[in-house]
C-alpha cells in the first residue's frame, strides 16, 4: 500500500510525526485483510473482533512532507487466538528503508476476552 505524506502528517520539523505510522499500519492491515476476504466490519456482528495487543516499531530514517511511502504488510505468525503482522516501510522513490514494525492482534469476544480465531477466517488468512 502506498501512503502520500501531507503537511498534516508532519511535526514542526517537517518530519512524519512518529505516531502517524500507527495510522498507516491500521490502513495497511485493513487493506491486507480485505485482500484475503476478511472484512473487519463483518466480524463484530458475528461476536468477535481484533484488538492490538502489542506493537513494535523501529524508526530507521525520517520521511518528509510530499514523500510517498510504500508499506509492505504480511502475516508472520498465525496463532490460535492472535495474528502477527510485519511491516516494511520504504520511500517509494528512493527505496530507502524508513520503518520496520510488527503488530500482534488478538481475537476477542464482545467482553474483550481472548478467543480462537474462527476457522474460516484462519483459512482465508493462511491462503
């Protein structure tokens, strides 16, 4: 997924504000899941959804206003009740590595208690 950096994404130094990467990862995860046929809005009526349980980010280089970032997203681990997503963020024009990160998403019920990821969801994600 590509993300264009706008002025609103930057801090007073013109560098992408560090917390904005969390927003980019959220968008990228959503696109990834939908590409596999998993639609988050359809999970809640079925009695489950996914929450962020852990986040790691390594900032390698700054990104700036008007840059276009390419975000590569993949699943590195599919456990019984969680999914680990890995990200590699590069400057699309130069190829420079900007950020590496991972997010662990836990599958929970409506009481926010961990549950197993439904079989049909696991099958879609494993393909």
